[in-house]
């Protein structure tokens, strides 16, 4: 079982109390869980943190898959007792709307309200005509419909979708099988679609499967149209050996960054981070040959598990590695958009490791992901024990930690000057999340201005809310200034937004 399927994680917000170096460890945040892994997180508008994973916390006799934390990492007890909030969980969390989210749990999906109440209008199991043989990824559409990736058995005899090995399956927002869509077969030997990611044009990058899609031979990474049919204009080089593709990051101009671990035919070394041109060929202007190594105990290969855009022109990468080009980087590093390692970020040894199990002990050491917090910091999460930022080596850090952001060590702005408005993702082509890091406004308007200063969009900010979702895809490509304030008065928060096609 790989690290991603072992657990899923939490995103946290704790306020910095003193100026520190960018990306140094925030020692005011502590997550008390000892084992095994956190794999995905979601920060609620009130600052509390939903954690999904495979966890055992102090005084608990059994493992749990969902927790709720205060902003400093303290576990919040629930009315249900030791196995509290949001159970069962364990996998990736995807927000939906303002107050709900989907989460995977092994062989099924659940839908919850942010208060921990399960939404019973979403069927589980989703539909008697659908059986999951092997779980994979999922995509949530704005109206709540789902596209499932994996390996499924369908029993829709009316429309002729019967048998095993359907790799892409559509569901309605209530969990029932969408009978208006054509479900797609992966065919051939046993395998599953593992990861999907929607591109700005509505197409989907896909990975996994059995080497066939709809009866057509394909490599382990390919692209499909919005309706699920194969896009034959995208063909990656032949992959003669691989571990897994963990995800994709859409880039301007139709390019896409892929991360995981593969061996392409004709290349002497394994690679974990590559950039594809719009036609699927390797981009020669990107450094596709960063050398990732693992020197710690165990059998995990060096795999890139997450890529997070940071500021302008930087990408934070996380995974199971402790060396890059011979330099020490324990599970986390910074690169530029051309794929070159940037010095001066994420100093020290990074994350440490832990051993789990007695009869067949397994060594875990890796950072599954990094996500922005509401106050401008960042959360790292995965399966690790201890974190060293080069100045502070905190052995008490476990599975989920908080780092300061880029805005620390800077003198406070003069009174009356606007504070930074956090925007992610940025650049963007669809929905973006705007966040304020301090006092949430009670009555304020969000205005978007183009490069000439002309206001092109105005909408109210949720009263007392820390976050707000903006549909940036309705704006023309270009650079904008986002301003949050009271009407035409002084702005409380400002930020720069870049919209790409």
C-alpha cells in the first residue's frame, strides 16, 4: 500500500507570534498524533482544521480517520468520544460550495457538512449498478457531479455498460450513476485509473490503467476530452518502467507539469518531475533531470507527491526523497519554473522518519503535500517524525506541521496600509480562494481592477468570513488587482491576481 492510500491530511492556521525567516518552522503549532500518516487537510472559515488520514492519537485505543483541530493543532473532542469528527474518512478532501466537502475512504466516497454531519442525501454505496474494485482519484464539478477514476464494475444493462474495468465513471450529485454520460473502459490486464486532473480547457490528464483505453493502446499518462474520449493529439514518450504518477499541474500555454516517478525509453535515469508540451512531448526548455535520491532506511523510492506554486516564479515540491542533486533536502525543496533547484529555501535536514509495526516493521519518511494557510503560512503533512529547518530541530513535530510564509521578517506596514490578500491558486484559470489572515471584515466589498485601474467585478465579502471563492474564470486573461474594503473607502486587503487562458 503506498503512502497516499495510507492516509490523508489536514490544513491548519496558526498565527505567527514573532518575525522569522520565510519557511522556518512555526513551533507554536503541534499535532499530537504519533502515527501513521496525514495526507490531506481542510481549513474551515473559523480557523479550525479538518484532518483526514490514518492516525492514532494519545489515549486512543483504536486508529481514527478524521479529526478536528484548533488553530494551534490541539485536538477538539467531539460528542461521539474517542473516534470523533468526520468519520469515516482517510483520503483526499475536496471542498464543494461554501459549507460541504467530499472525502474518499478506501473503497467509497462520503459527503460531509463542515460541522461534521454526514450528508445522507449522497448515496453510499453510490449506486447498486456500480461496484468499486479498486479506488482511484475523483473530480468534483461545480454542481456536485463527480467523475470517478479507478477500476469499476458496472451493471447498467439498459445502456450496455456491463462488466469490469471501467476506468472513468460519472455520478450525479446524489451519488447515482449518471445515465447521460458514456463511461470509459480501460480494458486489457487488471489495472486502475489512478489520478485525474482537469485542465483549463475542460480536458483531463489521466494516469494509470492497463495500457489500454477504450481498446486503444496508451502510455501510463494520457489526456482525454471533457466527455472522456481519448485525445489522440497528446502522446507522451514511451514509459518502459514506472512507479506511479501522483498528479499534474496545469501551466500557461497548454503545458503541464507531471510529478511521480517513471523511466522513459531512451533516458538513462529515472525521473520524478517533467514538463510536457501541449502535444505530450517532453519540454526541452525545462530541467527534466533533477536527481532525487533516498538514503534513509526502507524501500520507498524517491517520488514527488505534490507541487505547490509559491509567490511569483517558484514551485515548492514535496515527496519521499532526502537528496536532490546530492544536496540534503528532507522531503521538501523549492525550484523555479524552469525546473532548477533554488538555494536558500527549506534549510536544514527537513523531515525525519518513523518505524511502524513489529512483526514486519516499515520505515516511513516523506512529506505528502504543502498547502497555504489563511494567515500566509504553509502546512506540510505526510508520514514523518521530527522537522529540522536549519535553525530549529524540533523532534516533537509529527505528521503535520506549520511553516511561516514569505511575509515574515518584514517590518509592519504603516497604519492604514492594506494587508496582503492571499490568493490561491495564482495564476488561475477557474475558481480561486481569497483569504484574509487577521480580522475578518464584517461589511466589505471585493472589487477586481484591471491593469488600467478600471473596476471589472464587484461582489460582497461574506460577513465575518476568513475566505471567499472567486470565479476567476469569468475574467479575461491578464493581470488584476483584488481589493477588499468598505465601498470606495480605504482598502483593508489587496492582492495581485493573474488569470490565464
